């Protein structure tokens, strides 16, 4: 376990690169010492760093080639250069970094890792963090056309220093949770600024401590990415922090639930650009003025789930507090079901909150509305119906619920015409289309309507009919029934002989 | 049918209260003309109002005493048109309209009384000019609709009382609506208890209710929306749907409907069991027979239990009987 300083530029695995002629290995700290070191073959050591550790000269960096695995923690140490570059243009195979320890950002100005390659870099690290002190201390800057695949959580820093910034056309895939920066002047865990694809398998959390950009994920004004999130989006307790902030021109798909927070900002804030945001899950408003989703643009927000007013504290005035979804501009909202919150007679400490609010000049569409359990209205402002046979309106009575339905509904109330006898009119404008033949056209013994078929349409039915009617008066069966058999004849003869002999 | 202006404050039924000395009656329009008119006994006319109708001065107030039934529409002008003093029980047979200025209510109802309106309540053009404004802790029953106006709500409850209405209707606010129209609701409940039988979104999508609303359970409950195409769609009580549902004997066997409370009993055979060409379900029967089909099946099932074939299997023949006789005679 030694601290080994580079003595000249060169290959990591070359003895001539290192002071003392020993290549750093398991347990050793490799210090760049102002030199440029290329990693061309797999390396395992305690850490790689470029600070003054071991009385080294700050600076220098490492370049990771394609097809190489680096097993080492990463310790940034200078404002002048990234610690490690992945910039190969002769990509041959995936490269991997396993960094199980603490992620240490550079002290200023540069990321720990700069990925500008068309290759694939896989990083496994428990928590990638952005720097806290100066700008652009990103944990990772990804501006390549290749792939960056991260397994681990990511936490934002401060002063525009993200955990990861994606500014290229490549694909960023993260399996882990994203946490907005924890310090004051916080920054997002992940920021996307360009056209690349972003895939996240994990939850997005707004910071509960820092502000103003403590987002789990921030899609900047220049972002044209397609973003796929499989996980929940959760707002924070600090003003201006969102789990997901969208200000560009992105297509965002969230498969998970959205939870508003206790501040005045929504969990998802669509506050700039023209985006299409689809939520395949439920949305719940927050406990303060921040809702689940806020759209103050001409963007489209689609929620294929329930949208419920939040558990607003107190009795807010004006009432636009903690809505599930709020549309304040020219955008359009599509919601499956809008649900009022639990405010009402007998509720305690709770203010009114609507599932869907539309205070802008855009349109809001719902398929279903549901008043809250204590009667809270589900919608506020202008709401249109998305016309479906499954439309419902659910109220609470003094006790119990009641659901009003589409009179042409097929959702369990009205049978489809193909299940109703031909020509039978029902339910306003429907008529049955199901042909039911008369029993004379149906095979013998087969169920039809409320009886059995009588036609002889199969050899089996003929046999069955003949068998069942074997003894019918006047039939051949009746005659044959008492025909002599070999056995009966024999018995009769035997009886006759016995009589003679006696 | 005359427009009759008040000449001074006083009792509605007093001739001295009215210009010309004529108490307004059926078909007449009674205008407050800035005076305060007290209605102490049942009264009937076409309208009571406190605007400038008939060249009257704006304002004035109709105060309705307890036990009174007023049969008239109520129109507010620039101020509130009528009130029910604390803890009265009154009945209005007519419609109530908010006025043209801020807080110009059609009727303000306070205290702990009971109000019955056999008609509708519509918000006025003035900001918060509600048709009915309640600070009442008693019960208000409205047999008709409560409709959001240009600036006022149909009815607004600011106390803990109960309001029971037939239908709440959202106002005309919406995309491309007149700039004079605000977002108003049929029913706004801030602190009381509301019951509605029907709700109706506005033609441009304005929500019909604000605050906490409960349903008065009836088979006539409806919820009316507008589609973006401006056409309406009405959701109804499932019992209404069930009344027009087909009988179970006309529904396919096993098909569940009516919210799971009904199941079809009509059995439909498969096409292979139906005469060739006969309509069945959504197709035609396919059953057909050939002599060979019948012969082959009968032959292969010659010994089926109970069949004639089985009986004939051991039947005596001339040969077997002859042999038995021969054997028997030899034995003798």
C-alpha cells in the first residue's frame, strides 16, 4: 500500500512511468504528479488522483482507452484538468470504471471524468457527486456521441456543478437515484443540455436543503433530449427545487408516480420551452403551493393515471395550493382521473386542493372526475371531457360512493352488442347483433338459447338419439330388445333337457 | 303588468310605499328606487329589483321577514337586492340574479334561518356578485340550478350551514370567451355543507363546483361535460342504464353486465353444431353430414353400451341355434 507518483508521461502499466519503477497496483495510490498517463490495459489500485497527495505537483491526468477496466477510486485535485478522460475515437470495446469508494470532485472548474468518446463507458460507483465550491465541478461531463452507463446514485453539487452533465448526442443511462444538491446554491444531480437520450432507472428527488437548482434532473433550455424515467419523481421542501425541471424542447416519459412537496414548487415543473411530458402513473399534489406537476408553458402534459390534490396544510387563500396538476399558460393537459383531496367537513388541519387546475388559456381534459371523500371538488377552472365509454363521475354521498357512467358504457355496465340477441334494442342507441339459431337448427342435445338443439347433425348425435330412444314403442329396438341370444337359447335348451331327464 | 317604483321606504304591502299608491301585484315589476322595502306578508309580483329599471335610482333593498313566501324573480342592480334578516324562514318562488357591481348579491341570507328557493340562482356580471350569498348556519334548499355568471357565482356559502341544490352549473368562462367573463362556479362552498344532485360544466369547460360538495343520491343524478367539440356528454346513474338494459335471456351466457349484478343466460352454440348456412352468433353454421360419416361412426361404435349393435352382438342365429340343438340332442 504505497503512494506512487508518476515520473513522466507514459503508459500506466509501464514501470518507466512511475517513480521507483513500480507500477501502482492493489492498495496503491497513483498520483499523476503533473504528468499525462494513458491506461491501455486493465488496472487495479486503491485510487487514481492528480492533487498534491504525496508531495506531488498538482495536475496531470489519466486517459482511459477503449476495452479497459479501471478498478480504482477517483480523487480529483486540480482546477486545470479533468482527472480522467475517456475520449477515444478508435473505440473497440466497452470500458469500465469500478470506483467503490467516495467520489471526490475536483476543487474547481473541471469534472472528475470527461467523456467525449463515441464509445461506451460503464461506471459503477455508489454515489457520484458534483463539486460544492466552484462552477463546473461536475462529477462527470458527458459530451460524446457514445454511451455513458452508470450504476449508482448521483447527487448534485453547488454553483452549477452537477453530478453528471450530458451535453452531447450520446445516450446516458443511469440505474440509481438522483438527488438534488444538498448544499446552499445547490445544483442538479443530472443536467441535460443537448440532444442526447437520457434513460433513468431510479427515483428523482429534489433537494430538501439546498436551492435554487437542487433538482434531481434538470433539462435545460437547449435540451432536445428524449428522456425515459422508470421511477418516481419527488419534490423537496426547499423553494425552487423540483424533482424534475423541464425548460427545453424534450420528450419526457415517466413510468412511476409523482409526489408534490412541501414548498412552492412542483415536483415536476415544466417552466420553459415546448415539451411533451407523459406520466404513466399517479400524481399527487404537495402540502404547500407546489403541486405535483406545473405547466406554465405551451407544453403538453399527459397523465395516464390518477391526479389527486395534495394534503395541503391549513386553509389557503387563494385556493391554488398543492394541486395534482396545474396548467397556468397556453399548454394542454390530459388526465385520466382528477380527484379532490381529503378536505371537507370533519377534516383536520387540511386545506382544499384540486386534482386538476386550469388557470391558463390552454386546455385541460379529463376522462374521469372524483370528488374527495369529504366532498372536495376535483377540478378548478376550465375542464373538458376526453370522450370515452369509460367516462365516470364519482361522488361521495353521506355514506358511500356513487359513480355516474356513460350511458353507452361498456365498462361492466352495458353488454356489447355482439353479446346481445340480434335486434334487441337496449341502452339508448344500441341494438344486439348476436344471432341465436332456433333449436331445430342446432345439433341434438347441444345447448341453445334456454333449451337444447333437436337437429341431427352429427353421426354421434344420430347414435345417441338412437340409443336413448332404443325402446320407443314400435321401434326396431323394441322388437330387438327381446330377441334370443346364444345364451338365452342355450339356457332354454338346458332347461328343457333337465325337464326331460326329470 | 306595470313597473312600479318605490316612493319611500316602507312596507311592501303599503300603498304609501309605492309611486302611484299601487302595491305591486301579479305581473308587476317592483323597483326599490334606492329605498328599503320590508316584505312582511306573502307577496306576488313578476320581479323585485333595485336597478334603474323604469328610470329608478340604483340601489335599495328588499328585506324579507320570516314566514313570508315571495313569489317573484329577484334582480340585483349595483347593490344587493334582497336579504333575509337573521334566523328567518322564507320561501322564494322565483329565480334570483346577482347584480352588476362587486358584491351585489341577488339575496344575502344570514343567521340561522331556513330558505327555500323554488327556482334558480345565477351570478351577476359584477365581481363576486353571487346570486345567493350565505353566511347562514341553517339550511338553504334550491330546487333549480345554481349557475355561474359573468362575475359572480350562483351560490356561495361562507358559513357552516347546509345548502341543498339540484344542479350546479359552471359559468361561461373559457378559451376565447369575452374578457368580461370571469371564472365563476355554480356552487362555491368555503365552510359549509353542500349537496348537489347534478353538476354541469360550463360550455367552455368551467368547473361547476368549488370546495367540498356531496351528492344527493337520486336515480336522476347526472354529470354533464362538454367535449372540446362543444358537444355535450352526460354521465348518468347506472340504475338509469340498467332500466334500459337487455334481459339476461337476451344476453350471451356468462356475459357479466349491469355492474356485475346481471349475467347473460342465452346460450349460443358453436357453428359446428348448427345447420350449415344458418346464422349463428356472428357467423353461419357449418354442420353437415355424409352417408359415409354416418356409416363409419355407427360401425366404429357398434358395441356402444345400450346400443342396438350391442344387443345384436350375441343374438341367436339359425346357425347357433341349430348347433345348440345338435349339441343338445347328442347329449341326450
